[in-house]
């Protein structure tokens, strides 16, 4: 499940998101190209800077709760995380402000680290990656924009198709996969830190609640029908029939979402998770 873009333009430049992406790439380039092909050197580096639950649980190397957020285990690991942050980060930064969003991101990353440690506080396996903090961004996005449209690439063997779905479906499925895979995974053998993802995602939802309440809580959903509070950025046809229509750029507004042509006014659905699109 690979997201490609969302249809949710932001109204301010996401400087913090850009800086976070730049820092992650810069840190990765500072160590991985030189020692990535030498497993012993790489593991020695991770021993100093990655999060090892067995050590942190005993009060050692607590600084790695933060440093591990900016380390990655390979090019694809880095690229996947930065893609998710690029797609979902700008909209939360738009709603929270630059400083608030930075605090939110780091807090979600800390919560993700504790999620993995709670799953197995005695694990000697180093944990690296920004995915826990980014999972928090995804959780906050789900609360704020449950029916924003997201394009993702569906790959089934040799079948490739770009599909547009509401954010609640894509992010809900992603979160469910973390729970299922986390229950089946052995935290002593390495692999994906599913419980860090789940912990970060839950923390992101909880930490975004104050912003959601300041926007009106359920009234924010009712006013926007769970969509972004402005016109979405791409015409539906640009995805469903890519050869017949071009993406339509729309100037976002600061207050309410503009109805699409032909839709007219409808009563809001009973919740942002259902109803007509």
C-alpha cells in the first residue's frame, strides 16, 4: 500500500516538514554510504545511536529515544518514510503551526519508542527510523481530515493501479496491518517495529485532539463533511481516467470547502466516516 499524494493542499509553506525531511536525508548520507556495506561497522554505529530497548529500559542511552528517529536502515527505508511525511505532514503543520507541529512530531516519536519498548522491554535489537513519528502524523491526519482523498498504488502480482480512497480507509487499513503484524512478529528477531508504528499512530490521534477541539470538534467535521476545509486540489477524473483529464489546481480558501460543480448542497452525513462523497 504505497500512497502517492493526497488531494489536500496546505495554505502555508510547510517549512518544518521540509526541514525534517532534509535532516533525515542529511543524517543518512553522513553515515550509510560509507559503512552500509560493512555490517560490523554499521551495527557498531547503531549500538551508539539507535534505540536498544534493553538498554533504555535500564536507564542507559536514553538520548537514543531521539537520535533513533533520524536514522534509517537503508535507501528504501528512508525513501518510504520521507514519502509518507511529505504527503501527510504539510496539512498537520498547516493546522498546528510550525512550532506546535514540531513538538507534536517529536512527542509522537517518543511515544512510538515507548510503544516498542512496552512490547518487549528486554529486546537487544536496535530500532531506527522516523516511521514512529510519521505514524503519529498519520494518526493526526486521520482525526483532522478523515475523508480527504488519497491516491495510492495498488500492486497485486503483475497488476498495478492507482486508486483514490478516503483517508480513513487507507490509514485505517494501515493501522490494522500494524496491529495484526505486530501480534505475529517476534520482537527478538528484528524486522519491522510494528508496535512503534501502532504506538505513534495512537499518540498522534490523541495529541491532535486539542487542535481538533479548537477547530470546533464535531462541528469542524460537520462543517467540512470530514473533508479538508477548502477545495481539494485534483479533479477526480485525473486519477480515474488519466488520459482524458489533467489535474486541476485550485486556490485554497481559508474558511470552508467549496462544493464541487454539480453536487449542490447536501445535508452533512451523520459522521465524517460515512455518507456520500
